[in-house]
C-alpha cells in the first residue's frame, strides 16, 4: 500500500423473556403449570459475536459513499490487510496522529485488519481502516491509548516521508465528541495548494474505525465517516 500519493464501544444485548400467568389455569380438569416459561439461560442469540478478520472488508465504506462525504469523486485502490511499514513520521511520537494504517506496536494485539486508500481531485484523499480485537474492552483500550498518543503531538509539526513526496503537517488540538477522537491538520502540497485533513478514531463492539479525510472544506468529514462506518456494526 502506498498511502501517500500526493500527500463507541457499543455492545447490543437483546434479552427476550417469556412468561406466563402467575395463576395456574385448569383446562378440562387438568392443571397447567409455568414450565413452558423460557429460562433466561437458554438464549444463545443475546450477545453479538465479535467481528473477525474475514468480516472486516465489507465494513469499509464504498467509493460512492466516501465521494458523498468528501464532495469529490473518489477512486479506490485495493484493500490492504496489514498496516503500512514503509512510511515514516518525524517526530516518531506523531506516528499515530498524522496518518491511519501506519505500523505501530499497539496494532500487535489485533485479530484482524482491513484498510483502503482513495483519492480524487483537489488533493482529496481518504484512508479508511477497520481493525478487530479480541473483545470490546480491547478495542476501547486501543482507542484510548492512541488518543493519548495523539495529544502528545497536538499543536506541533510532523513530516511524512517514504512516499512519492514528503509533506509536513501542522496539527491542531485533539477533540473528542461522542467518543470519537479527532485532530485536524494542514500542509502544503507540491503545487503550493493548502491541504486540510481531519483524522478521526472511534470504536464500536470489538472494532476500531480509523480514518483520515483530506479535501476541500474538510470540516468534520473525518468524524462523519467514522460514524457512517460504525453504523454498520
């Protein structure tokens, strides 16, 4: 994968309880009892199964959905199944803040991974990543640890190298809204155009959703894309 061409933990538990009248009724002289009541321990469909690696690619947003979010027609590249190891970030403490999908030790506990790069005109670029973990709690912990690392790079500059071009970004403050962390950033492309991005991270069930949206009038489009992907879980 070449991510640089230009530069809620919510578990849904449904409990169905079946009951009957507290008063036994007699039919044709035969007493009936409450033995037909369902035992709460017999339901096996109450807890959603963790998402596994095979189910991750279908969670990624489609190119048309992302085009709608960005406001620019986006062209997708192939889905990749592991973090990128080629790109470098200086200073290294800003690795997780600048770009999703870059290799970090925090990904070592993942049980699955799927990501995709999309690009369009006006320096539009989207990186979307979903990664699964063993439990909802593990996904929530990953989100919290990554967000803490982001805060160590807010209001600073960081440079991505290792792609076709190097690009230096100025990062804003990290904000958290509805358990989705976001950090805005901006840089200057080779043609002198100013490129603005929003990097956003959330978690639902045992999956983390990590995206970066760059393009015109980016605003909260990173957070919007996280919400759209998470809605599919």
